[in-house]
């Protein structure tokens, strides 16, 4: 769903419809929208970390 948002597609919809693969998988106990929000946060963290590294290193480790 995160990639769909970034690319302007809707490929995940086939999996998240009622009775779809999401509901039939081990992920069924998780809310797809919550999982998407978690992926967005992880990607934002990773992007910030990469940007910070490109600007001169990891400030937490004194490099």
C-alpha cells in the first residue's frame, strides 16, 4: 500500500478486499492500514538516516 501511494497505483487492493489474501493469511489479525502506517514510519526513518549519513556521518557514534 505504501508503494501504491508512492507510485500512484492500486495493486494492493486485490489483497485487502474482504475475503482477499490478507484475510486468509497469517497477517489477518493485523489492520492493513496500521501496517501501512508502520511501513511509512520505517521508510521515513531510513530516509532521514541516509540523508544524515550523506551529510557527514552518524552523530550518535561520533563519526
